[in-house]
C-alpha cells in the first residue's frame, strides 16, 4: 500500500494578502497575515525539515509543494473564471486539488498545513484506520450561537462564519443543516473516500451558491452573511454531508490548536501552530 505525506507553502506577495476583514485588524498591530508571511519565511527550513524527518522516521514518502508552474497555472485558471477569489482562497482549494492528484498514485494520504509541526514520530497511518473514514478535526466547539453574533464579533475565517455558511448551503440543497466545522489543517484519507467526497464535482454551482448567499438572502441575517465567503472548509463540510462520507474525528493529540496558551502539552503529536510561535515549538522539541 502506497502512502504519502505532503505539505504546501506559497509565499503570498504582500499586495495579495487578504487583510480586508476589519475585525481581524487591530490598531497599532501588524495584520496577522503579515506576521504569518514573516514567520513562514523565517522558519521555512525547520518547517520543511520537521515534516521530512517525520516521514523518514515512518518510512513514508514526503512531498513538498511550492510556487511552481502548476500552481501558477491553477491560480490563473481559478481567478480568471472566479475573479472574486483571493489568493488565500485559491491556495486553500489548491491543497485539496493536490490531494486528488496524489490519490491517482497513492492509497493513503496525510496532508499537513505548513504551520503543522510533528512533535513525535508516532505513525499516523498505524493509529488511524483510514478505511473507516476521512480523519479531520471538528472545530464546532468554537461556533457562537446566532443570536449572540454581532456585526463585529466574528470574521470571515471564524468557525462561526463557516458553520452558518455550510448550514445555509445545505438548506439550499434540501439537505439536513446539521454539520460540523471542518478544519483542513490536517487531513488523513484513503483514495476511496477522497474520490467519493467528489469535492470538485459541481464546483461552478457550489461557488455560485456561495456567492448568492454572501450577496444577500432573506432567510439569513446580514450580520451572518457579511462573513460568508468562498471557503474550502465550508465546502468540505457540505461535501461530507452531501455524499455521506464517514469521518474519523482527530483528537487534540493529533491536531492540537496552539493558539492562545503559551505552551504545548507533552502528549501532543501534531501541533498546528496557529499563533506562529514556532520559537516555543522548537524549544519544546529540543528540550
């Protein structure tokens, strides 16, 4: 059985960084995407090396995808056809596209966002039986109730925005609106479930639906639709429900959100460094 681990890094030009969400911006503080860009460049070698080391320790092939002609062509095609997509949108669809390309040659696949750091060498594929479903994290515990959402309490990238966006899409498709907020920072899947997900099937209509919901809908308050968008994780949630795909929910050991607290627990295997405090992560690994 052929297995592969892959990651993706695109150094987004500063003028293309998605910083228009006023609720992300804070006076006197650099936009979070500027910080991300800088931290990725400063920690590039270590972020590649840690994934290579994890794959090598488990005798699994590793592929690192970056800015090349394939990505450039993909971005051009998507933004020509869907000019409202930001570079950030394109990159996040591209990482799913790469999964489909790899599934042509590999039986089991593990995707790691570039800011994910393996803290231990415990073998993902031995722990998670991917014949039983796609392994992802459920972010639904961070969703705010709709009555508590205000015009300034959420952002376009928040679990709250993604949850109600997916709910609205499912309703329009005549499906149950029960859904989970999927985080695609870490995805484990076998080729059978990847192809059954049919992520890019009917892509035109799904993006059109996302656009119509964002641009106003009588059933959804403007304080919610203002933060709808063209998000890969929203569509992932919808596709899981639409195509009845089984799911394996990653726990905090296998997808730890390193965000607000200033430490990484000892039991963590995969650290998703949301706060970009790689200095703390490297110190923990080298302790």
